[in-house]
C-alpha cells in the first residue's frame, strides 16, 4: 500500500483499508488518491474546495 504523507493521510489510509476489508481491490483509486496526496503534501495544504480545484486542474479528466 502507498505511504501517504499529506494532512489527509490517516483518513486516506483508513478509507482504503476499509474498502479492502470489504473485498475491494481499489488499486486505481489508490493511484488517484496518491496523486492527490502528493499535491497536497507539496503545497503543504489541507483539502479545501480551492486546493481540490487546483489539483483537478493538473489532471486530465
């Protein structure tokens, strides 16, 4: 499992642990959350509407 380092790391890890305990793999979701975590950690930012919008602008959807 990825080591998350941003302010939302504990919540992200708990979420993935729960989903996997329910029998889901969540590999793709983990990659997306890892990218979000890296951006938040690099900006030393919390996850707000503004930081989320900034992160989304870096992704092609």
